[in-house]
């Protein structure tokens, strides 16, 4: 898969714009992004060595070898299964209750909540699909920690020293139809690209532009992984400039705090605050 959002992959790790970076003015060379999803992962069960399963699939004959600066994208579903986040539940609603920190909005049986990982999403991220009858899947306890462990293991298993890992989950977005994959865990990646203070193509200063790199990686990877194709892992090549030497800030940095979130209050909280303020 190719597109105009990537950068030339020359393995360099400096943080500033350079040749191949789309931010360099009047860049004349072509930029590209390549994404592929190997098969062969198979069904994952609690206690499985996920690093070994992924490394084997990525190293199989006919699969493009992983290189320095690549990003490995892994669905939270197989991370949760390997980590034993499978919960026996007579009712999915009871599992949602247990994972909910704060109710943001509700309509009928649909609940948008903040879960224990700090994510605001429908049903607290509790998943009843592709899991045995009578069970549900919870999100990884700490998705950033999961990404860090996978990164360390895959770098060793694949023989690369600079690799990024993104753990994804599917979510809807306010005012938009359809679902996309977002990053809920990350390691080795600059998850945000802060362009504030730079200039646009007409010389005007950028004041608010911060690109959610990790979310864009997650969403793009889903186009080749698919929801039902049994390909829970993808590799993204062409974003070397965003791949860090260390673990980086993690996907937690993508979560907007209440001080900047205009919609941080749930319905009941908003009514209570309005009454308290005499509105």
C-alpha cells in the first residue's frame, strides 16, 4: 500500500526535518508508505508466547523481512488473549460495569464510558466477539507496558535495534459514522508530531497542528489486516523518522486531559455543574 503520508526510510533517527521528510519545503522526491499483514498467527490462547508467534509469522518464507525503523502493529485482541484477559461473564453488561470509571453518555443500552485504562469508548472496550461463548475480552491492563514488552522481545527475536510497536483497538468517533482502529498502546514511536511553531506553505505560523501519528498508523494498518481476515498483525514501513531509540511516551500521551476536553463531563455531571453554576 502506498500513500503520500510517509517519508523516505533511510534509517536515520534524528528528530529534525531532513531530506525525505514531507515537512522539508519544496521536496521533489517521491515519498511512500508500505503496509503489509502476514498470515500465520493462528488462534491465540492465554499464556501463549506472543513475541514468538509474531516473530515466526514475520520471518516466514515469502514475508518481507522487518527492517530498522519499521512499525509493527498488533491488535489488542490477541494481546488480551495472550495476557489472559479473558473473563467468564454471564452478562457483558456486568463486565462493562467492572471496567467503567465514569459514565460519559448513554442512550438505550449503549454506554460511552471512561474505562480503567483512561480511554473513552463504547462499552469500556469490552469485546464479546471472537471469544468462546460465555466469555468476554477485556483490554490489556496496561497497553503501553504490553507494547514495551513486545518491542523488546521482537527487537531481540528479529535482530533489529530500532523497532516500534503499536497496539490497537477499534473505536467510533464523535460526529463520525463508522469505526477505525486507534492506538491504545505504543512503544518506540513518537506518537504525536507537534508542528506548532512551524510555518505552512504560505509562511504562516502553525498554532494548533499536532498530528496523531500513532492513530494514523493504527487506522492505516486496519486496511490490510481487515476485521475478519485472521491477520491481527501488520508492518508499516516509511515512518522511520518517527521511530525512537527508546520506548518513547506511549499512547497514553494521546489521551486528552479534562483541562482541554470540552466534552469531558458526562450528561449527569454536566447537568449538576450547570445547576451549581446557576445556568
